[in-house]
């Protein structure tokens, strides 16, 4: 699998705030979005929790994103 482009994306989270992730890879024929939790958690003071069905991200103890 090869990436067609690399750039920066803006993710809008639950609280209407947004975050920029840099060095994001775009794979043209990939039909899903892949999110590297380590990359998200490296942004400011975001933490994550995971189980076998969901992952949640928190900023200052407020849930900002769930998948």
C-alpha cells in the first residue's frame, strides 16, 4: 500500500473545537479512515481509553471524540 499524498488535516471534535494533525497520509483506494491513537494522544494533553468495541479521547477529563 502506498500513500498518494501527505498533508495536514483538521479534525473537528464533539465540543466544536478542532485539532490539526500533520503528516497525515492519504491513500486514494483505501475505503476507510485509519486513525493512529498515539498521534492523537500526542496532541496537547489528550488521553485515550480503549476496549474491544470503542475508543474514546479526552481533553481535560472531557470526552471529545469516540469511535
